[in-house]
């Protein structure tokens, strides 16, 4: 919204700075960071007064959670801190176009089932929250609406049908049929929504890894909209996507503010309110700038966490069917709990996964040049 102030630069020269996306990205980071620091203590205090903690040790952590810190009464729904910080900052600094509208729609729409899930758990003491069927139905609806908007708008209708993969200097599919297009956006929005949800099990783990991913995609979104850089790096040129750099900046600032309160021992948990929406936002942005497969590399920690659960459940069911007794690949899944079971302190698990996330981010950036 404030980007329109650049139109009045003839009356006040410094307003022309708002034309530059880099300036607005920095301002988006600082705005989201400031909002997060301002509302964080108030929301945490409010959550505590309402006793919005689980009231029990989650089955996914069992006694592990109690070993390092009594998590059962720590308030959840902290994803609202990130949501308000990111949404307000993005609204102020990003110039609206189809890419911005779709990304913010997905982010806001996926916050709803996450909030409902947390609400059922902490208020109604329903430890299962919303059903998997209801969650998947809502995620599917959001994906369909997002795709419909992209196909409807002339700026995105043609570009969104291109399929690009890392290490290839041209689109491998120049015009995806509707069913392949739907499959692609569905897998990335729903897949990464659930992947970050699974990663959110230790203090600071999911939000710390999200910051590195957002930083990489801020760069990629900017490059995709830059005629010279996209041509030089032989990647897809997608006009208008540099405004997603501002969204990523707001996301970085909001996540940094939340990490301040979520670092071990956490004062508040993200909950499904934050994790489902963050995954969907990152997934749809990667899809729109033609870097979906690069997200698999950059978000390697999220992919690893999700695959560990899939492998654990699949192997358990197969061995129970084959041998009459279920067997496990890991001591516990998701895989961060496996290392806790091996005796690693929670802070060591988180820091080492952050290192892995940074390595994945650098590897993802390298794909821009390796073509």
C-alpha cells in the first residue's frame, strides 16, 4: 500500500525510494520484526491467562518433552504472532499484483484450519483436533482457489503453465495440461504445509529453518522478475514476482520475532496456526516463480522430516502385515525425535538441523548458476 507514495516523489523527493523493491523489502523485515516484538508479549500473556496450553504431553514427544522442559502448559497458537506480523507488513509494503494476492490468500486461508485445530485442542481439550479428512479438504479447497486465480489473471495464466526443473536452462514443459498443473500445485502447497507441521516439534526448529528458506526464495523471486539476471542465469523470467521478495522479507522479520519467544525454553509454541500456513505460503511461492523442485533442495530439512514419518509408518505397517509384528526404522518419528531418543539434548538437535537447513539453502542457491 505504501508503495503508492512513490507517485508523489515530485512533491517530496525521498518518496521515490519506495519505487525500489529492495528498500521495501528491508522495511518489510523491520516492520514485521517490530510488530512481532510489540504484540508477542501481549499475546503470550493473553494466552497464559486463558490457559491456552495443551494441558498434556503430546504423544509425539512423550516423556522426551518433559525431560528437557515442561511443555504441557506452554501456550500454543503462537502462529498468530507470525501471521499478524507478516500480513500487516506485507500489506503495507508489497505492491498488490496477482502473485502477492495469491500468496497472501493461501497464507491467510491455511491459517484458518490451523487455528481451528489448535482451538479444539487447547479449549475443548480434544487432543486429536480437526480430523485429517477435514484438514485435507480445506487444504485442497485453498489449492483449487489459488490455481483458479492464477489461471484467470492474464499476467499469470500462461506463465503458470510452464514447468522448470533445476540444472535445465529451458522449460521442460512449456504448457502443462490442467491435470498436471493441478497435481503440481497440490503437491507443493499441501505437501509443504504438512511437512512444516511435522517439523514443528522442538523449540525453534521449524521457524529457524523457515527463515533460511524464506531468505533463499526472496533472492529467487527477485531474480525471476529481473530481465537481465534471469537471462544471464538462464532461468524463467516471471514479470511481477519481485513483489514476492517483499513478502519473503516480511516472513523473515515475522519469523525472527517469533523465534525470540520460541527459542529454548519456549515461551510459546507455533502450533498448527503457524505451521500449516507457513508451509502453504512457501510452497505456492516456489510454484509461482518456477522453482518448485528447488524447494525440495532448499527445504531439505522439511522433506527429510516428512519422509521419515512416511518411511516409519509404511515400514511398520508392512512388517506387521508380513511378519505379524510391526518394526520401526527410527527410534521415533519425525526424525528429530529419533536423535532425542539417542540422547542428544534438544538444543543440539535444533542447532544441527539449522546447520543442515543452511547447507540446503546454499545448495539451492547454487542451482541458479548450474545450468
